[in-house]
């Protein structure tokens, strides 16, 4: 097993904190501040508007997209950065439906992140063409991929339980039925091995502030399969997705390939922070990360189950079905998580009863796991969570 101490040293990790919430927001790369300061002072400060050309700001979304492509098994030149994940979901789903114009069903599952479902509902209302969002249980997806389905909209790893879909099998099933696939990689990119090209996925989207450590509100990405690159038409046809943005035509003409999926002005400063995080990713590869993730989550599950029988495992035990998080059910999960956070173990809570812990080998090691297990054991066995201050819900859980 590789030694991840070198990558751990690249992060700012507060003393006395075991951070098991990188699946919600990754920690600060130490180099991010310096990289952002360089862009601020040397590029924006000295180049002013000429930075769009001199510093390569205009090409930053596709340049950074290629770095993300390596981590998700995508072909170079087919990933672009920008906007939020919800916007990219909307773009991908709209393009998928346009490629299957004679069908009216969007298939998703009840483990999908609600925002994806909201975007689908909004798109259906906007189109006004009688589309239906059909939501089934995660384990029932394959049986519901039928010839009436236009597109699947699936998050590969369930944000609550960590259950992982079989992307290869479901994509194959979809294509056999003439269905276009849209994969949300929010809890996959930087967490598990992804092979978009090998699976022949049609579209994929994802955020960069979780396992990729790009910072709060870091820009999202979108992938388009090369065979759709010149046919996919984005519903959000922004000026930077135009074939010639600075021709200032009054009519939209889609740009070449992935460029048409650009919408607004690139978030240059946010991308500078993300680039610092991707420098750390260049120190390893996803096969190593995945192997270490499984070892850490196995260790955590065994430790908690040995000492905390009141916690019910919600995450699959099988490696092929598990992402890079471990979730336990507990009726007072919110209060228990607040008690843990007060003692330096940071995870998060997802309603109604999920205590969620994320494992990022870039900065979490076996010693962290063992220390976390000891603190969780103390909190649970001694009911240290049963205090009024731990039961008051904050805006963010």
C-alpha cells in the first residue's frame, strides 16, 4: 500500500481535528492561497483585462477539464469546467432528451441527490412536452430501464448510504434499450475509480469541492461522449458556448465539441484554487486511492461494529457496491454527530437518521481511523450526545 503521508502534508488540517467530511467539503490545500495570490497580484493585478489572453484565462476551463478527465477515465478534450453542478445537470439532461426526442421518461432513483431531481422537474416544466420523471428504488433501476425511457439520471454513489451503482452494467443495459445515460459523479470523482470512456457513458457531471478539494463553491464539470460532441445542443446556450463569442452575433451558433457546454465567464480565482488541489492529485492515481479507501473504510466499519451496537450500518459491505464513505443509522444521529464534532471528529448528518463519514486517503490514514473510532465509542457508549445543545438544528447539517 502506498504511503500517503506526502499528500497529507499538502493540506491544512487543524490540530486536534479528524476530518471525515471531505465527501462534503475537502480541506484547504496549502498551496491554494499562494496560487490564488499569484493570480490576484501577478495576473489580475498586473495584466488587468489582458490576462484573458496573456495568462490563458479563457482556456482555463478546458485546460483544467483535461486534468479532471484523468481522474474520471474520460478522453482528453471532452471535459469542461464552469458554473454549478445543478446547471451542468440541467445541460446534460436537456441534451440527452434532445438526442432521444420520441421518448418521454426520465428514470432516476430515490437515492439520487434531491437537487438533481429538482433540476429534472424544472426542465420538464420548461419543455412542456409531457415528460415524466420516474423515480424508483436504487436496486430497481436496471429492471426499469425500458424502451420508453429517454434518459437515465443517476448519481453513481448514493449521497446518504454510499451505495454505488454498477456504471458499466447499467450503461450497457441503457444502450441496449436505446437510452441515453447521465451520470452524476459528485460522490465519485476523487473517491472511486471511474472509467467513463470504457463504460461508454453518454454524459457525466460532477462537483470539485468534495473529494477533489477545490474549495467552497468550486466550479463543476461536464463530460460529453465524443460521439455526441457535435450533436449535443445545450439548453443553456451562453455566450462562451458560442462558436465565435467575440463576433457578438445576435443568433447562437454552438461551439465545437465540449466548448458548447460553456455558459458564462470562467471563475478564474476559483479555478486557481482547484488547480492547486489537482497538483496534489498528480502525486498519486485513482487505483492507489481506491485501494486505500477500501482499507480505511473496512477498518472503520470493523472498529465501530465492535464497540457501538446501537449504530446500524447503512453502507454496503461489498467493495464493489461501496463508495468512499461509511454511514450509520441512529435515531439521534444529529445530536450524536454534534457531540462528535465538539470532540474533534467532523462528519455530517443526513436526514432522517444518517451519520455520514467520508474517507479521503489523501489526508486520512489508519491512525486517524483508530482515533476516530475511540472517540465515537466514548460518545455512543456513554450517551454523551444526550444534551440539549447538541439537539438544536443548525442551517447546515
